[in-house]
């Protein structure tokens, strides 16, 4: 990462890899810890990445243990929440969250994270 959007309401970072290295808009950005976001804009030597924590971010996901689908949404505060979950779904703290592949924005089975609390 070489930069961050200064706005407290936008969650974007700038990375020092761009179109010269084959980066294209829409590509997912993943680290060894999981999904970070997707490439929003690209120039030759850099790219802007919209983080999954951005309020405008929405990721189709599934909970691995129960195979339950949900929508992961960012927020102005940077917190993530799972929405559009079936009311009869059994969800537990620690459940692994993966991309579902629905909608075509992200390929399936990318690690997103774990459920840390349920309300």
C-alpha cells in the first residue's frame, strides 16, 4: 500500500502495482489473510482498491459450515455485517466466511474472514 483516501467516509487504498503488471479494474485483491477488496481504478504503476469495509461495498458470501448465503456489507464506520441471511440459518461465532461467486464480482471460495459476533 502506498496511499489511503483521506476521506473518513471512503475506504480506498492505493497500491503500487498497476496495468504494467496486468492489473485490471474489477480484479479481487487478496492477501494471505483473505479478501481485501477489488480494484476500482488502474494506471500504469498503481491501482486504487475499494476495500470490503467501504460503505458502498457489497460481497456475495457463504458461511462454510452451514453453506448459508449472505451479503457482506461495509459501513461508514468500517465495520462489516452479514445481511440477507435466511432466518432459519444456524450461525456460530468462528464460522468461516467465503465468497460465493454469485453476481460474478468475486470468484467463489476466496477467504473473507470469520464471524466474530452475532446479534
